[in-house]
C-alpha cells in the first residue's frame, strides 16, 4: 500500500531563530544587514526569508489561467510584401505563435490580402505595430478590418495593435477612436486596440518602482480618457494590453511582472471591473540590456526569458542576438531566439505550472515590497 505521509516528515523543522543564529555565527560579528541587497535607496532586501515571515497562506496571484503557457512572438518588418511574407513563413514554420507586423507605411486592402494570404490566422495571434502617427491609425484599421470582414472565418481573429501616444492624442482623434473601440468590441472581439506602453518607463533595476508606477499611470489615463467619452470601463479594459521591457536582474524582473499583475488587479477593482481577466502582458527584452556581442546576448536572453515566463507573461519576444549590430539579423540568430522559448516549453515544461514562483518566500517578499511601494507612489500622484 502506498504511503501518504507528508514529504520530509522525518526531518525536524528549523525555526527562524535557529537559522538566524547560524547566520550570525557565520558572519563573525558583522551585522545581518550587511548581506542586504540594496536595490535603491529605501528599497533593500534581505537574502534570508522564512516561513514565519508569512504567517498566513499567501493568496494566488490574479491569473484566470489554466496553465502558464505563453505565445512565442517575433517581429516581421514589412518593407516589401514579398520580403515580409518570406520572413513570416520562416517564423511560422519555426514555431512562432504571435507574429508582429512592423509596418513601414500604411497598407491598403489589396496589400493586406497579399500579405496574409496562406497564413492560418486561426492558429496564431496577429499583431500590428510601426504606427508612428496616431492620425494614420483609422485608415490602417479600416483597411485591415475590411480585409477581415471579407472572410467571415477571420472574425475570430485574435491580436492587437500598438499605437504610440494614443493616451495623449487630440480630442477629435480620441472621439473617433472611441467609435472604433465600440465597433470592434462586437465585430472583432478578439482584437485589442489599446496598448499600455511600459517600455518608455524602463529604467533598469534602480528605477523599477517608478517603472511600475509609470505603467499604472499610463493605463489609468487610457481608462479615464475613454470612459470620459462614454464607453464603459469594461469595454475600455477589454481592449487593453500591457507591453513592458525586461532587464537582466533575474529575481527582480520576476517580482516586477508579478507585482504588475497584483497592481493591475487593484486598478480593475477601482473601476469596478470584477468579471474580466487581467489584460495580456506582452514582454520584450529591454534594448538597454543588449550589447554588440551576439554570444553574450544569447546567454542573457535565456535568463531574461526565464524571468518573464516564471512571472507569468502572456507573450514573449526575444530579439535575434545580432539585431543590435546595425545590420539585418541572420536566419540562424532568429532561429536561436525562437528555440530559447521552445526549450523552456518542451524540455523545461515551464508552460505547465501556474505561477511557478508561488511559495518562494524570497520572490514573494520582493513582489510584495515592489507592489506596496509602487501603489503608495501611484496613490500620491
């Protein structure tokens, strides 16, 4: 008969006081605080955490997920349609699940038809970027939307659009955008038109709290802008996704993304949104974290990607390791960037466990500290 005794029951528990006594003995008179990791003034973390620091059961992070799976993203530059199609099919055959089409100019209906011909849109999400002027968006969206309507099977399309400066656009554009949001909510419900651009707030380890505050401010501004124009909070939130950068500080970046999920749940509560899931979190490696040495970038990409995945992101894009040398990335470097994510799924199984960092007192403590400081700063304005 199989035993159901608790694991490690034969080992006696070690109290916090006993651990601290051992640590002080090893420090030989140095204060325990000498081991603290000072992230920034006013934000330090002890390397020692114990169950007694968390007397209550830690609640699970807001998720609404059945697994820790995420989408593998890749940027597809759209200079010419044939070149973009070649790059796209190479990426899709290599396992990309979320191609992001970086437009160099607005595309017309026939160009959208040609670009996406043969792409099985039911099996991937579709993302559009490269729109530098908000005034270009309505024409781009109308052509894209018309292309979708011509093929009823595409009305289940999933994806998003990245538009810079949308929260600060002029009133006339905001009113037109509100109409598009309302229209697409019902006609193309799987597409999100509002992106909270957290990349502008990335400041590295020392600025992690300000980064989180910046994301909250941008997101709340979008919510306010379009609810003031008469849309419901639920409708506006339905269109939001959050896109952030991830740096090289392994544990801090895990905690940052986890804290962001906690913080955005507070934003939803403030707007009375109770039945919708959190918005998708899209993560890209911070440009500041990349160097000219492609081999070093490959190594960095692995740990950065692990931080993002362990934190529970919804979409991850790893740039090719030679993308920062001022030249076009090679097919080899693009394949390696994809395979980093395939390894995390197919060999490490990081897609199978929801919130794999849960229960790690060190990461939980760091998550809680970041969330508390960011929320206090956000409320102070």
